[in-house]
C-alpha cells in the first residue's frame, strides 16, 4: 500500500491519520470526488470518509425533521457540534466490568456522564473530562482528569474539589459501573454568578471529551 | 448477507431490545446512508440491522470464535454495567441455544446513554 509521509500541518486542530494523511485532505478529496489507490485501500482513510458521511447524514436529518428545526443559527451550530463530538469523535472504548467480559463504553459517553455528575455540585461548571486507562496490573481502572469552573465565592476550594471528586466517583460506580483510578479535579477558573449566567457553557471551556 | 445471517441478526436484535435498560441499538450507518444517497460507496444491500456486527473467525489467536459485537444506547435509569451484562447474558443464551457447539465471542459496546 502506498503510504505517503506525514503531510505538513497548517491547522493546529487538523488531525494526521495513522497512515500519514491529513484528515482534512482526505475529507476534501472525498467531497471533490478525487480517488486514488491509497484512499481506496487504506482502512484509516476509509474510516475517515465513513465518519464524514455519518456526520452529513446526521446534519441532513436535523435539517429535514420539522420537529427538530433549529430556532436560530447558534442553536443549530451547537447541535451540529454535539453530533461532531459524539459521533465523529466518540473517543476510545473503555472497559466496563472485568477485563475478560468484553463490555465497553465509549469515552465520550462516560465523560459526559461524569461531567454531569460534577455539575450536580451547586455552582460547578464542568469543562474537559479526559479519561485514560490506568497502567495498573490486574485491573483496568480509568483515570479521570476533569477541569471545572467554581464560584468565586467558594469558601474552601479544596473541600469543593473533594466534593466534586466524591460525586464523580460515586456516579462512575453507581450509574455506569466504571472502575475509576485517580480522579484529578483541576479548578481552572473562579467565576462570579454574573459571569456564570452570561457565558454559555460551551464558551466557558471546551467540553470534548 | 445470507438469509441465515439475516435471520441471526434479526433474532439478536430482538433479544437485545428485550433486555431491560436497553434504549435502542446504535443506528446503522449504512441504513442511514442508503436513505440519504443511493450511490453511497458504503451502501451494501442487506446490511440493515443496526448495532450488530457478526464477524467470521479469522483463525488467528482468540478470534477462532465468531465475534458478535453489539453496539447500543442504554437507558440512564439503570446502571450501565448491569445492562451490558444482561445483554451479554441474553445474547450468549440465545446463541448457545440456537447454535449449539459453535463458539462465539460477544462484545457489548455502549455508544450512548439516554
């Protein structure tokens, strides 16, 4: 299989596929009907094209369903980006239960549940939630790295962080059955009530995954 | 997909949907694409059972068994792990009953919670 060298990145958000091609180029070629031997045979490129087609079908479905008509452009874009995050970037499968049970949950699904758990603590707004497999013998715990905004008026930030940690741990066990390892809570900002109400959640901090 | 494989997919879909805690099987990409554009390169006749993939054994290592992967969306009112275990158990029981002597590896993947 022709496997070209990694292409030069021009966009920091662009992704280089394991085969060396830029995701943006693979998608552009597909949209323009450009076919070559590599793309036809490369599993990574074919998967990338499948992802794009899935996104297209999701967006068209949103657009064609009268009950789902967006009320404004911002709302529509938010929903499209939700689809992008969950459908195009589902993350890795994480183990549920014991390692030999072959039970999995996609990273973004688990992350969304844990972010919601953190936000059950009054005043807390969750941002990114990264889940990584812990390097532990005999088990498959998942480490959590969660960033949050908390109220400026928080009297004891450390106590609040512990409350968030506890809530996330309990949720992972009771709602998902996910075996967690370390839970790191990073407080990335202290926000006033006014700021919290004014800023849309997605603008406060990236939420994927 | 052969008629027997088609039947197997349909039966498995029914078994999975009956498990408490299962909201629905993950939507099938190819089915949606077929509805969207008949010329899709991914469109293949007969592959319209969403969320279920059956892969024949490749003869390498653990994959000597037929692999059945179930992709589903779980209901949030039940513990996800309990639902996936129940799905695995139901699928295993079905396959053992309908295909005695055959070996299967069952993978259950949660792609959403609703």
